[in-house]
C-alpha cells in the first residue's frame, strides 16, 4: 500500500474523532457534520478505498450522531437524479451490448481520410461522439485496440521520429476527446449529473437536457477543434503523410461488423426516441398541458424499453437481459447519494451558507473574475483528485457563493462542472488519460506539456462562452 494511502487510512478517522471530541463553538451540529466531512474528504483525496465506499459514511454517522434522521439521511440516495443516471447507464449498456458504439465509431473514422493528421482527427471525432452517450472510460477502452492496429501499420511506413510523434498524438487525442465528449450532454460524465442533482435540490426544478446542450455543444465542439489544431499544429506539429493499407484496414474492420442487425436497429430506435424526448420535452409538455416528461422518467423509460423491446420473439430475446446489468457502475449511484447527503448535512448545519458568505465578503470581485478563478481552481484541482469527488465537495459552496453574491447560479456552477472533466495534464487525472498512458506510447512530460496548454485553453474557452451566454 502506498504511503499516502496508509496515512489517509488513519488520518480520516483521526480527524473525525478530533473534531468530534473538540465540539468547539456555539454550534455542536456543525462540529458533527465537519467531522464526517473531514473523514470523507481525506479518504476521497487519498483514495484509500474506492470513492463509492467513502460515500456510504453518512448512512452510518448522520443518524448515529443525530445530524439527520434515517429518512432524511437516505432520501438523497434515492434522488431522481440518481435514476436519471441509471437510465442513462442502461441505454449506454445496450449500445455496448449490441456493438452499436463500434459501428458509430468506425463509421466516423472511415470518412476522415488516411493521412496521419486525418486519422487523428477521425479518432478524436469518433471518440468524442461515442463519449457523449457512454462512459469515457468504456469509450477509450474500445478505441485503444483500434488505435494500436493503426500505429502498428504506420510503424513500417514513417520515419522513427514521425512515427513516435504520431503514436503519441493519437493516444493523447483519444484521451482528450473522451474527456471533452463527456461534457457535451447532461448524461455524458458524472460531474454533469452531480450539478443537475444540486440544481434540483437548490432550485426545486430540473435542469433540462436541452438546456445543457446550449452550453455543452459550443464548449465541446470548439474545445475539440482547438485541441486537434493545437496538438497537431502547434505543440507537436505533424506533417501530412498518407498511410498505405490504412483504408483497407478500416474497411476490413467495418466489414467484420456485418450488416446492421435487428438488435442494433432496435437500440437505434429506443436511443433516438429517448434523445428526441429529452430535447423536446418542454414543447411536448406544453402541448399536453402538464409536465408529463422529465429528464428522469425519459431516461428510465428508455432504459426500461431496452428490456422490453424484443429482438427475437421465438427465442424470447430482448435488447437487454438482467444479467447484463452486472456490468453497470452501480458504485457511481451510491457516490451521488453520498455527495447529496453530505451537502444536505452541511447545509442543515449552516456551514455552506457561512462559507459562501465569507468568500463573497472576503474576496469581492466582478462575476467574470469570480467565474475565472473558480473555474481554474476546479480544473487544476481535478488533476489531483477524482472529478466526481471534487464537484461533490465544491459545487454546494459555489451555489452558496453565487447566491450570496447575487450572481446567476449557472454562471458560476456550470463552468466549474465543465472544468472538472477537463483534466489533461496527468495520467492519474482521468481514466482515459491512464488508459492511453498504459499503452506505452506516451511519456508523462509529453502529456504535461500538452495538458498545461489545453488546461489554459479550456479555462479561457469555458469562461468566454459563459460570459457570452450570460448564464443559461
């Protein structure tokens, strides 16, 4: 076990006991909540255990310490936002199960050309497109073996220097595109859903799927384009070079997928229906005269249809069966619940409002400067800790800062949420970064050199677009 993890294992409970025993100040409730929060934060940062396990601490200690009763403690673990993500998981699982994501990826890769820069562009566009709907980790795992096949083909056709640069750029491009793609849709990456959960709790209304696209599409598309141009044109310039045999390789992979199966068509139908309902939920509700559709029931409806739509009546085969759900990342759902429970405890003790008021009074600044600083803090902090854990801790404070400063909540909270998914510098920052680093084609200094520029570009772009939109 690493030294930092050993320290974290004992430091978390030690801080908990120290704060609890001190019980200083006129607000004993605050001490109790701070004790649990300190324990959770230490274990989230050091990752001594999977962060999902740490998220279960409120289940035990909030009722035991009298912070909240059982019903109030466990209510966040059943929040509608959790089931929104569950529905999204089921839809993504069906796409993976029936290989629809591979067809989408290969279809995009095949149309971007067979020169070196065109191949990188194709992989980045395909990766980002798929990562909008399924996890960026699963997307990267899917794309990596395809990329390795291409790298092996290029190895015998390019000079050593050019080959190494191409291989490194291809791997970095896939990782960065997976991170960026997840920011585009509300269900694309966990931090987006954490924001949606806090927004629902704070405002009493859902943050719609279509509303997120207003910021997700411009940020995602522009950041992906800038990422490609900066990587291949400025940081690591790459000459155009046609690769012989590449077209045949892509074509053989495409042919291996065969014709579109009945199962794939069924997944396409349910997926398209779900997305259309998400995007047009508001006008449909207006026509019906009541709020029939919401993010959550649309997601769960789409997920449920994956179990109900038949592929073969005779065989009793449907798009998904329950055994398939063993591959669902159930831990994420517990993590969301733990984060919401912690936020509820901090809010009940008055700590979030206190911190938000202190920041607003101690660091008076224009909304733009405040947005820039918070976005930068979120982005560079996520290089060192889980992006989900980061937004879980940071977003409630950002909401409070916005309220105390009289600033539109979305103007501060959405940039922080987006920035948390834009970790480009370190292999440990995101699973896609770690996966491509393990390929052996990238060195840490190369990732840091590219990542520092991409971090700065991401901060500037996110804040600039948010300033143009003025909140959404």
